[in-house]
C-alpha cells in the first residue's frame, strides 16, 4: 500500500501550520520523516507535476501514476536534497521527467505501434464547425508532440507548457542551457513542419464532420 496519495485530504489546521513555510523548509522536514510537511508539498505542487506528466505521457491514468511516483521519490530521497541555488520545484520536475522517460521507454518496448493519444473534448463551443476544428487541432498538436523524440518533448513541455526558464529546464533535465536551446529549436521546427503539412487536411476534415452532424 502506498504511504500517501498524490492528492491528500486537506486538514484546515494542518494547512495553516505549514502553509507559510518555504519549499526548502518543508523539504527539510520531509527528510526527517514529517508526513504533514510531505502532504503540504504534494498539495502545493501536485497540479503542476500532474500536468507535466500528462503532457509527456498523453494518458490520464499514466500521468497519475507518474505523479504518484514522483512524490514517492520525494518522500524517499528528500533527506539527500540540498538547495545549492536550485529550487525544490526544479528538482521535482527532474524527478517527474525521469519517471516519464522511464515509462515511455517501457511503453516502447511493450508496444510495436505508436500509441494513439486520447483527448477530452471541449464541453462548450460556439458552433459545431469550431468545436470539430478545435478538437482536431488539439489532437494534431498533441499527436505531433507525442511524435517528438523524448528529450525534445520534455524541453517543450517544461519551457512552453510549464513556463520554466531555459535555466530551470536545463536543471530539470540535467543538461546544459545550450542543450535545452538546441532541443527547443529542433522540436519547434519539427512541430511547425508537422502541423503545417496537416493544416489543409484538418480544415477539410472539420468541414466534412460538421456536414455530417
């Protein structure tokens, strides 16, 4: 049984007691086995870590597992972490990236064909055509993202979706800033080429879909 969940129940008095403490202070307490501090860090960072894992893996269940594993590793290894100028959140992103990359490699070994990424449809849109176009565009972007090499995808997720600086992204990926810039450049070029090549096809598909509603 797991020692705590990625989204712990909130206790009002507990949140008040730890809510003002910095990540570094809480991490120090986690290193000493403080479950309350661990729960506070999870509550503080769970949404961003889950979003990162979801962008990397494309599946909600897999992202939940990855986020859970990220915080389990925080619990196990917090005593070893030393700030040294780096933010705890950057360290969490590094853990999450390593977990996601491991899962992607296992997925590749288990599957011979590329996995189709599923996306939730928007509930409210102005028209049927716009709804279809939006859904197809999101699917195309995510499929193009999923087709990128793992490190390029990681750089895009961290810098564009999670809005990390290149410096923090480099720390999370354990590479140089120059390497992150190179990964981003190649990823952007690949995404641009892929999406431009599909633009007419997407528009035509949306029109046919609206006509059949």
